[in-house]
């Protein structure tokens, strides 16, 4: 499944898109709860989503 381009894109999207959504909601949820983390919180949230995206890419390339 992961050896075809469609399967690889599906695996990457399945891991990456929900993580970006979750980190975006976490960042804004913390703001709503008055945890103003500023730029550091934004960088941490989106960096974690980016790392998961890279992890998915590397995993698909290795397969």
C-alpha cells in the first residue's frame, strides 16, 4: 500500500493533517484559557506538528 504514490500520500496525510489541526486547536485553546504563551507556545505547537510531518515523510520514504 505504501509503495504506491497514492498510498504514500494517504499515509502522510493521515498522520500530518490531524496533527496540524490538533496543535492549532491546542494553541488557540491555551489562549482561550488565558495561557498566553506568546511566540514560544506557537513555535512549540507548530514545530511538533512539523516534526510529525517529517517523521511521516521519512517513514514513507524508507518503506
